[in-house]
C-alpha cells in the first residue's frame, strides 16, 4: 500500500505527442507512450536519444515544448507547484548516478523523503529506514557517507530512497550503468524482486537488455526522438527494421 | 563615462568566455559589447527572479531548522579562526601604521581611539565581510555547483522538496545571522592585538587603552556598522547560491561557479559598503 494515497482508473503514465528540443537539437518528436498499471516498460535506445529526458519530463524536472504528460489522468503542465509535489510523492526516481546527498549519511538519505512527507515518529522512521535498507541489502552501512560507498552500493541506497514513500510509479534511469556484471545482475534481481513483492508500475531506462528481460513486460525502443518498435524481447529479435537489427546485433 | 566603463567591466566578469571576441574587428567588438551587456542584464533579471523564489520559500513553512543550524555552524563556527586571525592582523597593522603617523602630528594620545574607531566603524565589518565571502562564497558556490551537476538538486526536487527552502534559504539565513557575530570577533581580536602592538612599543595598561579608545565611541558608531554586515551576509549568500544553482558544464562549471561566487560576492560587498556607509552617515551623522 502506498504511503501517499492515489485513486484513479486512468493509466498511471500517459504521454502523447511529446516533443522536446535543446537549442537546435530535437530530442523527442511527437512521442506517444502509455504505461498501464502494474506494467514495467523498458526504454531502449542509443545514448543521447532522450530516454533520460523523458523520465525527467514525466516527473516535471524539465518542461516539454509540446505534447501532454498525464500522471493518473492529471496533466502535469497544468498543476501548481504544490499539486506537482503531491504527484511527485507518488513517483520514485532512481537517478543514473544515484544522486545521494553528499552531506547526509546513508540513513539520512533514505529518511529524507520520510521526514518531510510522513508523520512517522523518529523511532518508527528509523525502523522504516532499516527495513528499506534491508530490502536492498545495505543495512550494515547506515552510518556511512555516500563517498564511502561503491557505485553499486550507492545505487542500492538510491533505490531504497526511491522506495521510501512506497511510490506507485517507479522511474529508473540506467540502474545498472557503470556497474560490473555481478552487481548489475544483483540490481536487476532487486528490481525483479520488487516487481514480485508489489504492483510496480515502472519505466526503466537501460542498455542492459538481457538483464532487463527478467522484469520487463514490454520493451520500447526510441530512435531519433520517436518509438521505432515496442513489444517483447522476441518481437525485437524478429524485427527487420535496420536500426533495431543493428541495435540487437550490437547487444547480442 | 565611468558608469559605462563599470557596466562593461562587470559584464565582462559575468561572461569571461566571450573575451576572445575583443581582438576581432570593430563590428565584432560592438557585437561583443552588445552580448556582454545583454548577459549583464539577463544575469540581474535571473537574480531578481531567484530572490523572489527565495523569499517565497523562506517565509512559508515547513522550515528546515536542522539544516539551518548545520549551515550556521559551517558559516559561523568554522569561519571563527579565520576571522579572528584576520581581525588580529588588522589590529596590529593599524596600530603600527597609525602610531607612526600620529607621532608625526603630535597626536599620539589619540592612538587607542583611532584603532577602536577604525575597527568598529569600518575595518572590522569589511575585513569580516571579505574574508568570510572568500571562504563561504567559494564553499557554497562549489557545493551547490557539484550538487547541481551530480543531479542532487534534481533529486531533492524529485522528492517533492523545495530545493530553495532546503539549500538556499538555510545558507542565506546562516550568512545573514553569522556575519554580524563574526564582525564582533574581528573587532574584539583587532582591538586586543592593537593594544598588544601598542604596548610592545610603549607599555600601556589594557584598561587605560580601552578607556581612551572607547571614551568617545557611542552606540551609534557600533550598531549600524555591525548590522550592515547582515547585508554583506545576504549578498554573499544570495550571490553564491545563485552562482552555484545555475552551474552547468561538469567539474569545470563547478570551478567557474566557485570562482565567480567569490569574485562577485566580494565585488558587490565593496560596492554595497560604499552605499551603506553613505546611508549610515545620513541617519547617524
């Protein structure tokens, strides 16, 4: 159950006709994407094709040039800052470099959203932080600073922080980038475990297509700002589209 | 004319990367000046918007008390030794320099008063302002800059927390409250070492030195000058946070933010001092 209540029959994430440019560079062009409740969508594509930008647009960290983004049916561009923040509480975001707060310990990093958005007593909060860290296998490192952790450990703490408010939607920006194969596999397993434990609506940006097979319900490949193909891993493998063929050959 | 020149010089400070365009032909130089002026006014426009957002965040609850205390420690307690040493050195220099001059004019007995007056009214506040702006300005510029490029500020926003409330308001408030206190430290150390330097040349008791020094000092000499450092604090806090929050371009950008935070804070503190001294003289002649 989510700590922040949301009740709606609409698709959790619905993007239509989304365009975004930086200067003269068009990143996304009239992109449409709907993520259904309980579905995990894996976004694929070459670096710089706007996958991370799409995640940041969804959570309102950047503004779209054109198009619509609806979270549980609510158009985020029309929300006031307070309403946007209410919506953000229902979304967990794992950043590419984990983005842990340097000046706070592991415990305080995970407690950050809890202490601001819940009325938990300090003891309950500490208990909840321990549980979250146990879930990602980091319960031994509560008092460490982020600089004392390896890249994989930082990602796990970032994951615990993203899960702190039991969000309904999870956005993962390259959860396994820059990690060794064993740690990548562990993170992949953690996401799979999450998916089994709860109804997870998620968008995962990754290059690790094989790792993503474990938890993906649907793959979506973006090229030149638009979706070139979407479907199962098998569908991607069978595709005759030159870009998809080249991408899959590179991966396989 | 001098105003125009100042505008161009400050504009150049804001957009250092454009300086190479100066060496090209006349039309390009005009274009470069235009670009500099535009970036100059854009900078102030953005700063105005930044201040508006800062005030909105600072006055609306919930307040980040814990972070405020942490920042007060970082700005105040950790600057204490630096300000004490700078104030002490200023006291010695003032004593050595003025002693010589006053003996020449036969006004040696005024030495304690000159040291106390000078430190309390101007030297203490400006020394504290500049020394702290060097330390804290660079620290804030670099810290917020690196938080920006490592997406930590995005992460705060994604957690539905206002980064202005958590990062900016706390730092600016810490600078505003701590700088007057640090000024007292600079004043105290300066007066003490002023006496030590004086007594090494010609022994005089501390009590006599202080009696002479403070005989004609009034509360009006002390209070406005000390409180004006709160303005210095707000300048260094706002400018450094602003430079830090608009960092782009990786680690190089972080370096640029740290440097420009110090340069612009110090520059604006000196310019503000000119205005504030004039204003104080109007109200407390």
